[in-house]
C-alpha cells in the first residue's frame, strides 16, 4: 500500500460530512439493505463509545472500520469494509489491526463480532488476526442468513 493514511474520524472533524457521505455510499454498495447501516450511520457514529477509523488515499475513503465498547469488559467490531477497487492491498488488515489496538487501550478483555460465514475474505482476515469462532447465530441477518459470532481475547494486566 502506498500513499495512504489511517485517519480517526472525530465529530468535530472539518470533513465529517463529506467522509460520512462517502462511507454511506460504500455501505450501500457493499452490504444488503438489512445489513447496512447506511440509513443510521451518522446516528450510530454520534453515539458515545463508538469509534471509526478509515484509510484514505488522496482525498478518497478506501475503507473503514467501526467499533464500539459497550462496557469496560468487551468491545465489538461493528463494521468493516474496503471499496472494491482497493481490496487485496492490505487496507482491511491494517484497519482491523488499528481498531484492535484502539480497543486494547481501553483495557478490555475481549473483542467480538458477527460475520456471515459466506464472507470468505472477511472470515480469513478475522482468523488471520486471531479471532476464533464462538458459535453460529441462526437468522442473525435475516430469516435465511446466519452469522458466526467470533471473538478475540487478550490478557490485561
Ligand atoms: C473483508 C474485507 C474488508 C478485506 O479487505 P481487504 O483490504 O481486501 O483485505 P486485505 O488485503 O487486508 O487482506 C488481509 C487478509 O484477508 C484475507 N483475504 C482478503 N481478501 C481475500 C479473498 N479475496 N479471499 C480470501 N481471503 C482474503 C486474507 O487472509 C488476507 O491475508 P493474506 O493477504 O495474507 O492472504 C473486504 O474484502 C470487504 O470489504 N469485503 C466486503 C465487506 C465484508 O465482508 N465485511 C466484513 C463484514 S463482517
């Protein structure tokens, strides 16, 4: 990956609106309606205990990861996507690693997430970074789409 940077989106960022618009466009393209946060993305982001990192090439958003820490014990990866034309170049891995580091600074013990088992690239990426399958959650996304719940534990001293 060349000429890219990792950026943390803050509510007071000058380009908040433009970045959120771009992410919502990607969200609509990548995820089916019932799985997409497109409609509620801005509200989700404004919630306390929510964070978003994105990778940027030139002025463009290449990919993003959203995470939250509902309690002091665990965090969740709530979204991860890379634009089609930037896939396979390390953005997804860099984003996930950066989100894990952010979560670690909060002293939590576990990061969990849900993923459709048919999303092979995502499954491989999560396993590569140490996530393990916890259980299959039936009808998680819709009546005919299940999810694996996955988790990554770390020691906190
Ligand atoms: C999953 C996703 C974010 C990966 O992003 P990416 O930038 O293409 O991934 P990277 O280039 O960083 O690849 C990192 C690892 O992911 C896995 N991976 C990525 N693309 C893959 C593919 N096409 N097939 C199999 N594994 C793949 C590999 O383990 C890879 O490591 P390697 O290069 O050592 O083999 C991207 O494919 C995506 O946006 N998919 C659609 C949305 C999605 O499924 N999001 C997850 C929802 S839970």
